[in-house]
């Protein structure tokens, strides 16, 4: 009898792991089980989403710490059954997908435009990039709209939107680094589409930016941004990802030069990027990720000015481990190759990096995502002393909720970027951004930020006989308000000063932007 009981226990399907991850910028609960685990029942009961599985939870089954909008995650163990209870507000929608050995439950609405990948609103960053991208939830917070408000076209769901902005600001870009005051209207219609593909999900997005009434002819040129991505599970342990993004623009310089050496004498460019990746779950808490890609930039040679035509090829391998309480650590290797550019062979480089990261909650109401690397880069065509970089790189975010309606964020960065300045093959860009958002009377949302960037060069500048250094400081103050579930208003003032050790590059700019937006979706800020 004992032998039969043991055999029966061995034959019982198992629930092996519960993980909280992110799919399409939305929190997703992924339950891993043995291949013989039957499909689960997922229902909403009162203030909970209840998942019933016909399998026995492993004794060491650990639950991740909840992240908004999830309020709590609990488990009930029974003989041959496991019940997960997720406390979440009734207005938060969810979707469940099942394949052999894995259940995925995605919570929330599709991402608003401030969070999506290839198409992100560059309007503020093109004016004052040290202000940084809008933090998650920084838009006005309309009431949650039902996901069914998207247009359903066969199996595809489409969410259109439009943002209209009036800009009164100093424009840098034409005829040297001297600011010119300008006013113009910018109209940003766009759409996001989602389409099931096999067991995965494909996404498409497109946004033109049309500008009118500027006194500068180049400013009135239209920018185009498009993207596509695919996430495709293979079995219960593997996931393939593919992505492509396209940009054709003039003002949005940080697309091609995030460190902001390129800020004047602008010319139109096209940028393309392809990304491919795979992730394999090799154990209940252990995974392996492989990624590779390439990007290429081309400037319009019929226009004066511009930056660099260049190609970039990258590869990365990473091992990750779930420590517990939804804290994840990673260790990886990165490779980057920039071939000689027809415009500037000097930028040719090969770089190798060792990367270590941690992400997840690090205290009450505090989360972090930090990757620290050691990079060894060689530029063989650069002059001695300016042909190598060996040092630390950093990409970090520390976020803390100050009660139910306020949030503070610290964003840190350190990276190398190709340079188009005299005999420099690259420069090192360091950055820090502090952002605060909070509710205010009259249902207003207030956003404030201060950012600093310090760019270091290696080769001596001809004008000063020593390497160039630039420091950029900017701050912003904005207020926004929702008008129902689909419309929002926002106004921002930003000011920035660049101090350079090279004469002629010191400049101060400021500007005001007023926006109104409308869309068949709820921006991310509407989610609890």
C-alpha cells in the first residue's frame, strides 16, 4: 500500500513555481508546472482573481511580492489542488493564456504612449533632454477605460490616440549653437495594435509628428516613428522575442545620440534597429537569456550639418536567478561592435562588458532596477591616450512611493557614446535625474524634475589644449489634469543650461509646452 501511495504521489501533477514578470509593460503572473498539469480555472471573485490548479504545490513553492496593481498574492494548498488568490481592484482587467505546463495571467490595460517601446513622446526631451523621459505614471490620471473600447478588427485590436501641443521655446539646431525663439503647433496622431500570433502576441505602432506655423522651415518637417514586436512562447520553458523600430526625424536628436553631443547644426536622419532574443527557464528560479541585434543611422547628405552615419552590432548573454520576494539578480556578458563609418572611420570600436544587475523591491514601497558593468573598449584608429576605455558603466533606477499618490525616482547612468568632435572617437556621458510626482488640489497632478549630465572627452581640444568637458543642468515643473476617461491636459515649463570648457558651446534655453490628449485607452498613470 505504501508503494502504491508513493507511486500515486509521483503521478500527481505539480505546481513548481510562481513568478511575477512584465509582458508588454503590464504585470504578469506566470505559474509553472509539470507537463501533465491540466488547464487551470481563472475567475474573478469579489476583490480577487482566483486561480484553481489541479496539481500539488511543491513544498518549497515561494510567492513573489506583489507589485501594483496587485495588492496581495496568497496560496491555499490542498490534496492534489492548489489555489492562488490575487487581490486586485475590480476595475483592473486581466487576460489568461494556457499552454502545456505554464499559465500566464496578464493584468491591466495596454500601455499608454508614454510607456511604449519604439514610439515614445520625445517632445520634451527634444527641447530639454536632461529632464529625462516621463516617469511611469507621469501623465494625467484619467479614470480607467475598458479595454474593449479599442477597435476590434478581426483578431486585431487597435487603440488610436492623438496629442496636440503648442510649443513656445528656444530651438537649438540650425546655424550654430545659438538659440532661436520659436512657436509652433505639434500634432501627434498614432495607433497601437495587438494581434495574437500562434501562442504569442504581436504588437504594431505608428506615430507621425506634424508641426505647423514655425518660422524655421526645418522645424515644420514631419517626424515618423514606427515599431513592431513579437513575443512567442515555445513550449512551457522558452520564449522568443523579436523587435524592430524605425525613426525618420530631425529634432529628436537623442534617438541617435543619447549623450547629447549632437545638439546643433541638425539634419534629417533615419534610424533602424532590429532586436532578437530568447529566454529559457532552466529551473524553478533560474533562467538563461540570449539577445542580439543591430542598428544603423543615415543622415540626409543634401542638408548641411548632421552627425554620424554609423552601424552598431550587439550581443548579450545573461543568467538570472529569483532570490525570493520578487528580487531578481543577473550576471551577463555583452559585446558591441561599431565598424568604421564612411563619414568618420575614427569611431571604429570593439567593446566587451561584464554586467551584474538586481531588480525588485528593496524595502517598503521601494523598488530598484540597477545594472552595473565593467566595459573594456578599444578604438584602434584613435590617437594614443584616447583609444581605450576601461571602466564602470551604469544604468539604474530607484523608485519610492510616498503614500498612495506621490512617487519619487532617481535615475542614474554612465555610458560611452561615439563622438564627432575633433579627434575624439568617443566620449563618456554621466547622468542623474531626480523626479517627483504628486497629487494636488482640484484633481491636479504635479510633476517636477531636476537633471544633470556631465560629458568627458579624451583627446585635447584645439581651442583649449586639454580635453573638452560639458556639464548640462536642467529642471522642469509641470501640471496635468484628466477630463474624464479619455482626455487629459498638461502644461510644462523647462529650463536648461549647458556649460562647456570649449568656447562657443555655453548656452541657456527655456520653453513652455501645453498639451491636450485624447485616446481609446487609459494612460499608465490611471492604473493603481
